[in-house]
């Protein structure tokens, strides 16, 4: 492989504490190396006057799998005016809120994202998720299987059988080629099997005699027992409801008594995702208001927790979540087409299109809450930028969110065009915040932070020697005067993107499909005949496929990167 | 000595049973017996063994007879056909693996083709309805474990999906349904006394083509609004009674088939059935599912979905993907003479399209890739026999509820026979050569 | 159908029209008589059999296959889906005309010979 020297850029790398100093980044055989380790033949990339960061890491997006694809197939209208024709080495690509797999890879890469996590993989559909991941070019990907409504998990945790829960998790991660423990509306999605829900962490799950709080605590304990790279990754109960911030705080507090135990440098035991949807006050849509301050005041004091924002981008989008009852609730509100899939023994999913309109007060408030979460954050190594793609907006809007976070002027411009600006200001904090995030903080929120939270800080999110050579150059000079829109423009189309040492984007255009890998976690546990027997029994009696046909065979993951964990 | 292969997937219908056991001769060449399959599935495995099976590609001669050619010639003919055609139609894709579909799509992009699958004459109208109003559904294991109200509307699983009722919908004892069929009320809507209807607790023997009215009547009955004395030939009292049965269940499901998708009103029938399902969710939990026919028609829709964003009738001829049923659907294209070549893989339009469309196919440059002799192969210019997917080669497939299951290889294909994937791969490479890096 | 479409079994299964006994009687046909089915869109010779999944007077049924497709309404009315169900047809006795195999039927129709 070849050598590169990315010269004279303003480097922002939180892993090494570099805050915009002029520095050179040397690359050899796909890894970052010291400048002294490359020969004079190294190809030089001139980054002078430009911003240099590591490849960005997406910690939570719905980009591959059954519900994403149902979204694509049932929304032909989402393709209108979005298609680009095929080119040399490039497939035709289209779609806006739910782009095709090819477009997903190209668009992430063009923004400087080189790694992304699919946030909810129904285990029974794991093979489908991996087929899509295989067809998504350039970016490294992993997927989180969902556990929060799984019958095995609920039955083991009812009896506080942590070791058995861990053995089951280890088995499932291996057969589905998964990365982490995802929890979506714990207990509530199982209740949805009967058209019901769990709206607080103490609502009992019908028939299973367990509460959401017990599921969350048990899974945290199992996660730390195994020492997985990422923590439990939770989408909490009562998403999207006015007044839900108390449920949010109740859930976050569950993490207090646990300590992270792993060899990956991860410090949190709970990642709370798309916090915007969980930081609502009021008790109806009329008095709906922001509780981002209350929630972030708590998060700021707790090293045990990381969060991502779930910023509303004010677009027409497609909501999709394993929170089945929420999507039913949403279709009752907006009367747009509703798709639902209940998945035997495991989970469910729902899909409803949604228009976040700047003319609707609730949407304006949601927009403010997402940004407030980032702006109230004290430690940006623990708060990450997401849109919960495509739920609060498509991921291609990240550059716009970065603009809003870095510029009070841009936020004011946006607020000034809202239809209910005054009412929105009354219900939120946004107008009173003049904080402008720095490029260093943006690098924390999009690179070093998520990589650390995922337990992959040795690979991704930084530019220290030994790390993967995922390097991005943005045509943005932080030391010269600029308009807010210059930020959005620069982050939309990176000047140069390198993925594990291969240049994949030049001047905002994809030039190479890279060497995409699929990440999964192999967690070794002691032999557990009881769990193996339970698995066999459930397949014989309750699943509609045989156990032998459940396992995702290796050829669906043609270029794996396996993270080994030993919990024996 | 024979050996047994277990957990074999049946490559017949969308039920995609995955518990077959196949006894294979020691040399791995011959299937000796099949357990757990329905009669149709077993026949499919046995047909692979037929002594009179075509093993070489055959080219149609001017007098209408066929002459054997080599695979090299077949690859060359096919690639040249794509190279020359301005708007070829690539139809079928339902009886093959997702891996083959994927290579087919690459060819289609290069050739500027239209990719359409058998949904176009099957559940295409369902897909349109889903695009209009969504679809609340579930996996088949949910039915097995929870469902106590089962509706079969315009479908006859006793014949078309023979193991559906025993594996998923009527008889199995699940987690919350430990009494099996005694836990369940079965309702069949069919103008005929079908064998499925004969099993039902309630049979709505409606007047042919009156599905929309009856669906509307049920929705009215749920709301306790007034109904005429009879609707679609069904007395008001019966409709009200069944509406109450549906409401009183804990978990219900509507399975529907060609009886509704192909009858006039088509997608509007399905719209209304989905809205009935949505209405029922005000009272209890309810789902709806299409009884997909071919074993991997669902997979074709999935692969097209993630690669292009549309489930069937995908027109790539303009350099980007378009979708407009009624315009980019196979029968409309053929009727309007809009395509200038046709490639068929994994389906038999010769038997399943109206004869007026079939006549158009016979006039065009055409390639039929199929292990069998079919009406399509016998009117095509070139017939390319291939290995049976799910018998002689594996590959991913999607069940009617979108659950992916990987088909297994059970025996070797005849010596020298290509698989779908191998043939398409060679065509793709030959097409690259012909295009010389252009187009 | 999975045993081979060129085979007799396919013709026996699908080259038929299932009719109600009362309709057969009206037509004056025995069970197993060959009949010509004619619609606005085409015609085909099939074997008349008594409906196994009946009764349904006035309603006849030809299973999916090239015989049915010789007479169905091919119009999709802009849905992509031909109108396979509910085609009005006339049935008359055609005692001496053979029921063609699927392959022959389609080949002949394509050549304009049938």
C-alpha cells in the first residue's frame, strides 16, 4: 500500500488534544504513522488553509435493514428529484430521507464520515441487515441487535440471571454478527404485541412479570459482565410524549449504581440516544415545552452516561423505530401511512412519514431542543450529533446542524423565519443561548466522542499514530472571517477523504469505493448448557424458522473486523 | 449409504418452509427421499432429477426448432442482445436468489433495462396499495404465538401454500395459543367453496368482484353505523356478527391473495383491506399480510428496494431509476411495443401473461434462463438451462413476511451446468467487454 | 406445475374449466367434454369438469396458466396488473377439438395459428 502526507492543515484531534494547530498527518499502509516513518515517495496532499480531522463516526442511524427498506419501498415519492446517474465505478443512487444503500455510502463519505452504526437490527432479520451493509460502499459499518423486548432476556432477568443473560447476548451477537446491546422502549414493544405500551419504567410488561427498569438494569449488568466495547444503548420509554422528561431522568438514574468494566477505555455504562425526543415538558401539545436544561443538568454531572442529540432538521422525512406503539400513536396524530412489523420473540418496528414544518409550533420547539442539548453540554466527549436518521431528519443535514451549533447568527436567522417564533422562544431556551461551539468541540461530538463511547477509540475518531488512516480535509479556514453558510458548505462536501489509507473522496466527489468492513463483536463466555438448551427449545416451539437457519453465515460479512472480548 | 440433509429450505412458495429433510445418495448426486415437504415442494425437488432434463443452452432456428449451443455462445448472444437493445425488459427474478438478482441489476444499469418481477401479475397491486396507505403487519411466528382471529381473503392456502396453516396460521400451538386451532376463529372470504373455505368458522361466499363493498361494510359495522340488508350477497346480520368476532379477538390477521389483487378495483381492494386492519387496531391488535406466491418474489422487491428504492417495475433506461406502474410494468410495456428485447429469469411469462403479451415476447430478441422447459423457453430465441436454486445451489431468499432465509444446496448440479449467478456474472463481464468501458 | 409444464399433468390440472353442475346441464355437456371458451379477448379449447370447490352457478373457473391467459382481459387500467379475474365468457361444446399442451398452445398462438 502507499504512503501519504497530508500537509499544513489546521488539525483538530481531541484524542491528542490538538486544537487547530498546523500539523502534518502521515499515513502508511492504511494506518496513521509518525511523519518520520514515511519515505520521501509519500504522496503529498496540500491542506494548507484547510481544516483536518479524523473520519467522523456515526453512532446512531437507521441505514440498513427491514424497516429502512420498507421505508424506501413504500415511499416512491422520497426518490423524486434525488437521483444521480451512474458514473465510473459508481452506481446510480437516489432517495432523500431513506436513500438507497449506494447513496448512503456515497453521502456519508462526501461529508467525511467513514464509520456508521445501524442502530436497530431485529435479530431475525440480521441477514437482511448484512445484505444491505454489504451493498453500502466505502464506510465501515456495524449493527446493534435489539434486546429490550426479547423473550429470553425478559425471562432470565425476571429471575436476575445475569450470567445466563450474558451468555445469550454473546450467542446472539455471534449469530447475528452484531456490535452492541440496543434497547428500544424496553417492555413497551412486547406490550405492543397486544396493542399496549409501557409508558414509565415501572409499568409491568404483560405476561412477563418484569418492568422496563428491571430490563435496563439487568442489561447494563450483563453488558459490564461481558465487558463489551459499547455500553447498553437505549431508546427510552415514552418517546415523543409531552412531559416525558421525568421518565428520561428516571431511566438515566438507573445507571448511577453501575461502573464501566471493559478493556476499551469506555467510561459510560449507558448511552441514551436521540435525547431530543425525550426532553419534553408540558402535558399536551398546547403547553409542550423544552426540558433540555433539566435533562442536561443531570447528564452533565454523570460520567456514567453518554448521549446523542437527535436534532430535528425541519425536513419532510420518514420516521422508523422499533418502538412499535409510538409509530401507531404518530399515525393517529398525522394520519400519514403507517407500516408496522411485529417480530416474533424479539421486537417490532413501525414507520410513518413525517413533515417537520417550520410553520408548526411543536416542530419549532423540537428543533430548539435538539440544539439546546448540544449547547448545554459541558463535556462534548459525551454528547454526539445525530438526527436519529431519518427520524428527526436525514443524515445529510449534519453540516447544517454543525452550522447552527457553531453560529448564533445562523440560529437567529432560522428563528426569525419561524411562523410561531415568539411562542417557540417562550417554550424553549434557544434564543437566550449565545454559545458557539468550536471546531474542536465539533470534532469531539462527531469523532473522538462517539468512537470512545463505542469502545473503538483505538481505531476510529482520531489521528494518533497507530489508528486507522481515516482522514478528512475540509475546505474551511478557521482563522479567516467566514459566513455561517461557509461552514455548512465545507462540511457538506469534504475536500479530501481518506478511508483506511485509500483516498475515497476528492473535491466532494466519490472517487473510490474503498475497502469497506463490517464490524462485529465476538464475546467469549463460559459454556452454558442451560442457555443452549433454552435456545434450542424456543426454536422448536415458538420461532417460525429452525435454529440452523437463523445463523448469519460468514459470506454475508465478506470483509469482517471482529472485536474480541473474553468474558470467561 | 445415503446421507440426510436437514433444515432444507423449500424453493416453491412464499411460505418458505425451512424444515425439510432430504435424503441424498452417498455420492451427493441423487435425491432419494424428502420428508416434511408438501406434495408440490417434493415434486419440485424430484423434478430436478428428471432424466429428460435439458442440460445445454438451445438456440431457436428459423423453422422454430431448437439446436444445442455452448454456454459461451449463450453468454455472447445474451450480452450482445443487451448491448444492442435500447430498452430491454428483464423480467422474472422470483425463483432465484438475491445474489443473482443483484448481478442482474448491475447488468440492467449498464444496459438501460427495465427490471420487473412477478409481483407485476401477482401482488403488484398490493405494493401500490402499501405505497398509498402503509401496512401494519408482523412475522409468521407472531401469528403462531398470538393470533386468535385468522382471515383468509381471496386466497386458498390449502392448495397454493399447503403448509401455511399447519406451520403458522391455524394449527400450531404457540406461546399464547397453547390450544392450537381451538384458540382460533377462522374466517374465509371467497366466492367459491374452496377447500380452505370448507374449514372455516365463517365463510363469506361473496359475489365475485364485490370485495371492496364487503370490506367497506365491515368497516361500517365496526363503527356501528347502518348497513343495507345485504352487501356483496352477504346478509347484514352476518357482517355485524363477524365484525364483533374480529373486535373481540386479542390478535388478528388478514391473509389475502390473488382473489383480491387481480380482481377489478385491484389496489383499491387492498387499500380498503389495509384500512380495515388499521381500524381494527382501535379495538385490538390486527395485522395484514400478502400471501406471496413465488418463493423469492419478496426478495426481488427487497433487493430492488435497497439498490433503487422501488419494489418492482423499475425503469433504468434513462440512466436513473424511475417507477410508474401502468407505464413501467411488463404487460403495459409489451402491449405498447416499448421494449426491444426481453430477458426472462426465474419466471414463466409465457404461461402467466395474457396471450397478447406473450405474442409480443415471441417476436422480440429473447433469452429465457430457466432449469425447466416452459412455454416461455419454447418461444424464446435462446433457452439457457441452469442449476436449481435451493436444490443444486444455495442463496438468500425472503419469505412472504420478509424474513430472510438462506436456501441450501442439497445435490450437485449436472456436470458443466452453470448457476444463475455464474451465467449472469459471465454475461456481465462480456457486456463490459462489448461496451469497452463506455455507456 | 412443479413437475414440468411441458408434461400432460400440467394440461390435466390447468387446461380445464371448472363449471357448476347446473351450468354443465344447461350446456348439455358431460363431465370431461372438451369445450371452446370465448371472450372478447380470445378463445381456447379446454376440458369441462365439474367444480370440485363449488357450487357456484354462473361462475366458471380456469386455473392460472396459458389456457386461462388465452381469454382473460389483458388491460391493466394503468395498474400494471392485467385483469385476470371476472372476464365474461361464452362456453360451447367442442367435442372433437383437442386440448393443446401448454407449449403447443402458446407456440401456436404466437405463430397466429390458433
